[in-house]
C-alpha cells in the first residue's frame, strides 16, 4: 500500500481512487502525514470543512487539547498567526533605558563647612612671591622717680620685637579630554566646569584646615595650636550632664578667664566671638525653670557676643571652646591670612586634552594678642 498509487512521474490518480474506494483512505492519510508532515483536521474553521495542517501545528492541537480536555472550535483559539513559528527571540519587554528617567539636577556630595575665616576674620598679606612676613610688636617701658630740681632719675623707653611667619604655597591640577567631555555631555553634564568647581573646593578646604592647624615644620600656626595661646581651663560642670544654668556658668567661667588674661580691660559689652563645635552648641538649647535657654542668657548678658561653630573644635582630647575678644583699641586680636586666593595659571593645550594649574598660599592664623583668646577643654 505504501507506494501503489505513486510513481516517478507523480500520483497515479486511478490507483489512488481505487484505493480510497477499497477503504484504504485512513492508511493513505497516515502515509501522507508520515512522509510529508501534513495532516487533515476537521477542527479547522469550526468543523465546516477539513483542512491541511503542518505536523507541528497538529501536535500543538493535540497537546493543548489534551491539557484542556476539549476540542477546539477554530484555529484562532491557539493564537497562531499566518506564520506559526517565531523567527526572532521570544521577548515580553522593551529595552530598560527606554523607561529610565535621567534627572538633570546634579546632587552635590556634602563636605564639612569651612568656618575658620568667619571666626578669625581673613586678610591678604603679600602675594605669591612673598615667603616671609614680619610683624612689629612694640611695648612701652619706663619708670618714674621722685621729683628733684637737679635729679635726672626716671626714664621712658619702647621695646620692639619682630616676630615672623612663613607662607606655604600649594597647588592642584584640573585635566580634561575632548572625548571625555563629549561622553559626559551626553548626560547633560559640563565636566570641565565641574572639575573647576572641584579644584576651588579642594584648595579652599586645605586653606580652611591651615587656618585652624597651620603648617607643620614652618612658622605657620593655626587658631587652635598657636604655641603662644594660653593653656585652656577645665569646665566647672560636665557639659553633657549640665543643666541650663550650669551650662551658662561654664560660659561665664570662660568669660572670667578672658577678663583675667586681659588684666581687666575686657567688658561684657565688647564684641566677642564664642567658637565651639556643633556638638557643644547643642547644650545652649537647654532651658531653665524660668523658660530661658542658654542662648537667651548669653544674649542678655553679652549683647555683642556672636556664636560660631566649626567641626574642628571637636578634638581628639575633648571638646574645645574659645572666647575671642574681636579687637581692642582698634587692633584685631587675630586674623586668618593668605598670600593669594585661586591663582589660575595658563591652560595647557594638548593634542586632544587640556590641563590647568591653580594655586593658593596661606599664613595660617596670625594671632596678634593671644591674651584675648580664652579657651576651655572638656
């Protein structure tokens, strides 16, 4: 039966019809399915007429029918298109970047505040070729004697000292390439500008640190470690456990120390700066039984006192606090000094890149009258 109706020249229709009339139609269809992969199925188009299906589609019918336990009314129920097999990779989504929103705002990473210039003031002294600055300190001296017409006793004199400070100059580089700028430009970021911002921050952070601690190995000292500063006192009351009145008493003790150091020339109405860490300043919020906090008590008794905070006052040996008399008889007590700020040197052009040096110079903090700075540690 296998090839009785088929030959090299095609199908022998007379033999095929004889085989069908003889009851071999099922065997003929099975042979067609096996040899060609085609099968007749009456479930196409709701059973209105039979049609030819490829074998893999017929298998899908059979598997789905067995899973559902029912016959299919039409080919639409198996969700096949005109081309039943996928040519592309199966996918149910879109590229992730199409659903990504790029926020154009640049979020700055936080850095600790730079407060030295606010606390001590800031002054330019010399320029970028100045290596040493000399200050003149004059002290009046003399003595008197009982008057006598022919007496030459008694004399007045002046003693002058010339203390010096050494400058320290430092630098940083910014570099950027053409392709580097083009890449970051795709994100809407002006990289050259951001690197310039970073260079200013790096220089100023170092400048602020030099104002507090000076430069090791040079006659360049800071507000916290100048060797001429007087030894700090220990607070009468432990700050963390102190009440509002006790915290105010600690401030009052510091003021009393400043008065003693200045031999009585300091008054509570003078312009003063109280410098401490943000951690210590929290204690000024404490309130007493009368509803007054430490801030209110200080404002009432020291009308020209300004409170400044800086993280550098939290030291490895404890919480430091300084009470500074801003000036006396027109002479400032201290100043943070620099030679130059943000000296931008020439832009060097490479084959496809650029670079620029920026530099600054510092004297640290120059303290003219250390007796007008009282400190407490603890």
